[in-house]
C-alpha cells in the first residue's frame, strides 16, 4: 500500500514563523496531524473492520459506545514506538470502522 503523498511539507512555514495564509488551513482537513506516525502505525489500514494493528501497540483499556441502536466496543491503544493514540472500534454492523488516530501522548 502506498503512503499518501503529502502535498505540502509544513516545515518551511513553521520555521519562519508561519504565514497566515487562509488556504493553509484548508489543506489541513484531517486533524490531528499524523506526521509523527512511525512506519508500523502508518501501515495500519484505517476504517476497516478486523484490520490488524501492529506489535508495538499497547492496549490501554476499552469502553462501550452507542452507535444508533447497537452497542460497540472501542479499544484504546497507544504505540510504544511513536506515541500515537489509536482507537479500534469493533462494530459488527459496520465493516467501515476499525482503526482511527485519536492523537498522540
Ligand atoms: Zn507508531
């Protein structure tokens, strides 16, 4: 699976204090930032039920959430390698849930 091409490397504008270009925010449509993902995390298939995680993910507990009429289990993981916080949703009614990036510790 190819990694997403990143249209803008953000380093340039960060280093010189940041241009306040309005269109810049429009390119960041998928917060939180994911530049820090390690290779293993970047390789996780998102939003696909039963997609595997990777060995450096540490489970940090789970919770029940309502999805309309069904209850699903959401498991929280943190990557020991890069600190990315993941949720894995197990929803038998929906194939298109699974791993999603929540943030970073
Ligand atoms: Zn990672």
